[in-house]
C-alpha cells in the first residue's frame, strides 16, 4: 500500500495529472479557436458596416450592428463555457499537484497564485482575456449609435 494520503497511489495520480493537463490544453485550444472566430466575424461584419456607412444605408447598418452584438455575445458565452470548463480541470490539476507534493513548484499551482493578480478584476479581464469581445462590442455599439443618429 502507498504511504501517500488518500485512495490513489502515485501512479494513479500521475495518470490523472497527465489526463487533466491534456484536457486543459484541449479547452484552451477551443477557447483560442472561438477568439479567432470572433476576429474573423469582426473583420467581415465591420467591413460590411463600413460599406453601409459609405453607401448611407443606415437601416442595414442598424441590422448589421444588432446582429454583430448578438453574434459576438453568443460567441462570448461559448468562450465563457470553455473557460469555466478549463478552470475546472485547472483546479483539478492543481489539486493533484498538491497531492503529489508539488504545491510550490507545480505549474498549475504557480499559475493559480499569479492568476488572481493578472485577472482579478472585471476591468483586467475585459482588456486581457475578453479583449476581442470587448473591442467588437464597442465597435458595434458605435455603429449602432451612428445609425440611429
């Protein structure tokens, strides 16, 4: 029997740690893919908004702005779901590191200590993790305001 606390031995914890790291990487990749989709969506819809401004088609500008806001919000909710799932695996990996005795040196535990400093406030998250969404929301709101004036 193992001398480590809990029902799992070292080999089982190593396997669980490897699996949680792999799953965390997958969710991080999905989150990045959503951000890239938002950039593509922004380029396309904001180009269309610019064209409608030049052509003075303010009804279409209003429709495009509202659609952009809604679609960006939908992608943001998908992004948040990926971040929450990744956070769950992130915390599980940090817990496994603690059980393996790597509280101070494990990558997940080190990151957890610095994460709160980096992303602790809503303002910091809006200009870092959610910057693509924030910038598009602002752009679509400006287009919508311009179309209604």
